[in-house]
């Protein structure tokens, strides 16, 4: 199996997760930088895959998995830092596992369930929430009093969008598979 450039970029996102986890709590600004770089690879790999017409089954599988590893890793770090609530992390993580399982079952049936707009918007809010909470924790923007609140609102929004898009994935799967 040949790995194209978009897939290699996706794999690099997996490799950034341990670096992020290692630095985020002690050095939240560096954590935010690593997380930002990893998040940008999500935009870059998809753009390059579509532009160069190198969308592959492997890429379709690895891209959302890399996103899940990154976001779940970040949420666990934020949980350890006492910046997010356990129940919110649980809802988000359970949704991610259910959607991944659904995609794998679909793949077994030779069905590809691509990311929907709701899932992409959810990811955007997750990125915004994680970065905002990390930057707030760092204290470098302490003159912005509502930063933590904005991060929490983004997390709530991502959680609600995640549940809604998860239901959409399930409906789409049942319509396609049955």
C-alpha cells in the first residue's frame, strides 16, 4: 500500500498527540501551539486530498481517527487540569466511539460514510474550545476576562453538535445500509 502526501500528513497528526499531551499541562502555550499545528494538518490533508484527487479509503478512515485521538487526548489533559467536567468529556468520547464503530460497520458493508457538515462544525468548536481553555489557563491573555467562559460555551456547542451529528450519521447509515 502506497501512502500519499495527504495520508502522510494525517499520520503526522497522530504523531503530534503524544507531544501535545507531554507539554500541554506544564506549558499550556506550547500545548496550544502543538495542538494548533495538529489541527491545521486536518485542514491541509483534506484540502490536498481533494485538490490532487488523492482521496483514499485509508485516508477516509485515518483522518477522523486522527481527529478523535487529538481531541480525546486534549480533553483528557483539560480534565486533568480541572478545566472541563467529566460528564462532558464522557458524552463527547462516547459519541466519538459510537460514530467510529458505525463507520467501521459501514466499511464492512463497503459503504463509506464521509464526514458531514455538522461533524466538521463540531470539530471547529472543539478546536476553539480546547485552544481557548489552554490559552486562558496559561494566563498570557489575562486581560480578557471572558476567555474561560468562551471556551466552555464552545465546548457545550461542540457537545450538542456532536450529539446531533451522531444521530445524523446513524440515520444516514440506516438509510444506506438497509
